[in-house]
């Protein structure tokens, strides 16, 4: 992850975070350079939580706050998780104690 600091016209510092190249196999829908960490936040967070390694999740927590990640996970569910991964992410990574309906997260068994 790289961070660029650019001054805006109001002399405020705008921080531009870039996704690491190692995320490309997980974020396969387009070139890693074309992702916007704000506009594509829901996709990025869910893909990394579902398909990334623990190291990838640590990097994700440097890009987004834990509160942002939890908010996206709870309020924008995606049916891309296996049941085991859903429970692991919910209970151990995000420590969400509220009951979440698995049908919005867990993909059908093949």
C-alpha cells in the first residue's frame, strides 16, 4: 500500500491510498490501478474478507478503519462467503456480536 499526500486548493492535505499489487488476484474484476478505494469500497472489502489471507486482511485494516470494514460488512452484505469463512470473519476478525442472517452472506453449496 502506498500513500500520497497532495495539497488541495484549500491547503488541506488529501491522502490518496493505493491498493497493493498483491491484491490483483483477489480483485480480479479490473486492473488494480483502476480501483477507487472510496467508490469501490464495498467490493474491495468483501473480496479481501472472503478470499484474502490474514496478511491481506491486515493490509485492508490499514486502508480502511475497522469501523468502516464492519459497517460495510453489516450494511452491504454480499453472498460470496462459505459458511465457515462467514463465521470466522464475523466472530473472530470483526468481532460482531449481533446476529446476522447468513442467507445474505453465505453462497449456496455446490
